[in-house]
């Protein structure tokens, strides 16, 4: 490993890399990923949408209450960036909930301003609760980060002479107005999200249908899983767009397309293991089967200590707590800057390597952004020019942040510093610049340490817990099938939950495999065997007489034994080949009846 590479990679990452025996090629790949500018076709449309909402909101507040009120309201306008690709009806619920939570969080923030202890406790609690609930129920980027950023600013501004009530009013109005504008602008294109979801599902199904049934088992299984997942996502999007009474002809056509794709995938899946099976897919059963489980189901698992949302929430809360404690202990000038950076880095759902890249991007972008701020500050812009420059930064930020987070951070920094310089004009420009660089570096260092030191091997437990949930879900389906109840309300719900747990297991495994590739070993074997067994079982449920095709009772008994023999969930290495073989035997026992 070259000396330059050694300097670029954080020490904690280097130590972990050495322990894992990571090759020079792996480090080179990560450095290439770090500097890569990914293509983002069509992103300018999203950037234009968000910038329009922010601009109209800030200008309205500035014309009515003055430019400083408009700049304060700018902090709330970014709420319109939440779930921009969700269906219109669903965004109404999400944005309304987020706006109410934002106003409450702002009130808490300004009420504890000036008290370091209460500020630390309040920001830690707000971060933990908001991250947990958001990732349990929504999970879209950019996440609930604004629910931490807003109150973080609110804990600081009252100490500089800005009225807390004025800030709460301005930021809340900014959030409300930008959200309403975003929904209004989305209305003419309100069917685009569900249209795109159905198109993505059709593409995934076409790729699956184009494969050779007797070809590569792993590749065929991957495409089958992708087809199932995209169909469920499309069905959920259409259902959210249509509501309980689907009276829109266009949405009815989309629903029919999704159901046809589902039938085709079932037939293709059955043809590989259940040839000549009599497929019968009632329309009403599909209506209850396709889509995500209800909110209560999501919350029951999401709020569990063993879930992925719980891990993200605990990690984010710990990072904010550490940032507050260290920032106040060092006596930094703007502790809320450090908290904001921390929230932006660790409140997302991602593996540790990608979040480490994000921290590096943030620091590099901040350094460059500070230079841009210095050049702008030489001109001494007035409040109105600050607003214009800030709005230009908003567009450039939204346009570039997906391609490379460092590029986006370049425009976040001058925008934030310009607003801060207006709010506290007595602070020298050089002091603001140095504070921003130091506090960003402090926050990035804290986040990297938390990411790699906190629950370092917990991803292994997450994978095993999630796969065990999938096994339990498969067991419920088999028991109900053995009793002839696969088409009952309980049976349909169990089948739907099984697909959801399968998709979650795939997601958790992908994250953990990036973090701990050697520790997990060949866990993909377990994934392939579990998915094959599950989808063949689900395909059998859509036949005229499933018990003629599968011995569900024997499969359930063998699966029960397999679950019983699994070792306790821990960080100890498990022989994944043995588990995969056991799952293959579960399916073989079921298919023995057909042979």
C-alpha cells in the first residue's frame, strides 16, 4: 500500500483493513469509488423542482417579513426534499407528519438553548426517535436529518440574540410552504412515481423471462428475486396512489399490468420445479397479497432492538451524543455545526464503507466550500444578494449531490456560512471559516470512529436475525398450507409477509457483506437456497391443489428441526453451507410427493 493511500484512508479503517487482509486492489477500488462522479440523468429536474419550492418560499417570507426572516425560513424549506419519488398521496401523509414533527423538534430546541446539558440530551433523544421511526416506516433518502438540523440551529440562534419564537415561526412556515408548493408542483405529474415503478417491474420481469430455465442457477435466482421485489414495490406504489377506492382508469390499468406480471412470474417459477402445475391466481387474492405489510407489522419489528432501524437509530444517537459532549468540552464556537454534520453522516441507511466515504466527501467539500465562501465574502453581499447566492447554491447542491457527495458539500458550506454571517455579522470571516473547517473535521472523525467501533460485529447478528425471521415466515406459510388455509386471510397475510422478509434479508445481507465479507463467508448460499425454497412454496400456493405438489407438513417438520438446530444468534462463524444444504433438503422433502 503506497504512502499516499495510507494517508488518505482513516486510521481506524486501515487497522480494520489489515486485520481482514484487505488487498491493495480493494483499497484502490475504494479510492476510485471515493473520487467517482456517478452519472445522474434527469437529476436536474429534481433539482429544479426543489429549488423552485425553496425560492418561492424564501422570497415570500422575505417580502412579507424581511430578508432575515426569509433566511431563517430557509432552514425549514429543505423538508420538501423528503420522499420526492414517492406517490403523491403518500407524500401528503409523509410531509404532513414530518412538518408536525419538525415544528415540535424546533420548539424543543429553542427551549433548551444556552444549556449544554439539556441541549445534549434533547438533540440525542430527537435524533434517536426520529431516525428509528423514519427508517421503520419510510426509509427514503435523505432521511430524517432535518429533524435534527432544525433543532440544532434552534439551540444556537437564541444565544446570538435571535428570538426563539421568531425562528420557530420562520422555519415552520418555511417547512409548510415548501411542502405545499412541492405537492402542488408534483400534482400535474402525480402518476409518474407509480408509472416508473411499473416500468421498472416490467424491465426486471423481462430480464428474468429472457434467462434459460436450465441455465445458471445463481443468476436465474437473482433475476427471479429482483422480479418479485420489483412487482411488490410496483403494487405498493399503485395501491398508495389509488387509495381504498381505485376509480382512476389509469391506475386500474397499472394494477392490471402488475397482476399480469405477477402471474407470469409465478408461472415461470412453477415451471422450473412444478412443471405442468395448474396455476390459478384469483384477482381478489392478489389484491390482498401484493404490497407491503401494514404499519403495525413494520413498527413491531422496526422498534425491536434487534432490527436494522434500531441499529441505525442507536448509532446515530450515540454519534450525536459524542459530538455534543466533545464539542462543548472543547468550547467550539458553533457546536450546532458539528451536530448538523453528524446527523447528515450517520442518520442514513447504509453500510459503513459508504458512510465513511460520505464523511470524507463532507470534509473535502467543506474545505473547498470555505474557499468559495471567502471569494463571495470579498464582495460584501447585502442580505438580498445573500438570498440570491444561497438559492443558486441550493440548485447546485441538489444537482450534484447524487453524483458525488463532495460536490454537493461544496455548495452546502458557502450557503450555510453566508446565512451564519448575516445572523452574526460581528464575527470575522476568517473566524467563521476556521470554525467551520475544524468543527466539520471533528464531526467527521467522531462519525468514522462510531461507525467502525460501535457494535463492530453487530451486522452479523442482524443478518442471522433477519434470516431467522424469514425462516419463521416460511414456516407459517407451510403450516397454513398443510391445513389448507393458504387462501384464508391469515394465509394470504403470511405469504405477503414472507416475501417482505425475503426482500429485507437480501437488503441486510448486501449491507453486511460490504462491511464483513470474510466473516460472513458464503452466506449467499443460504440466501439462494432460502429464496428458492420460499418462492417455489409461494408458487405452489397459487395452484389449484398445492398439497398435490408439495408435502407441506413434511416440509414444515423438517424446517422446524432446522430452526431448532441452528446455533444461538451470536458473532460466531456459522457453517453456511450446512444451513443451505438443510434448506435444500426442506424443498426436496416437499417435492418428493410429486415424484
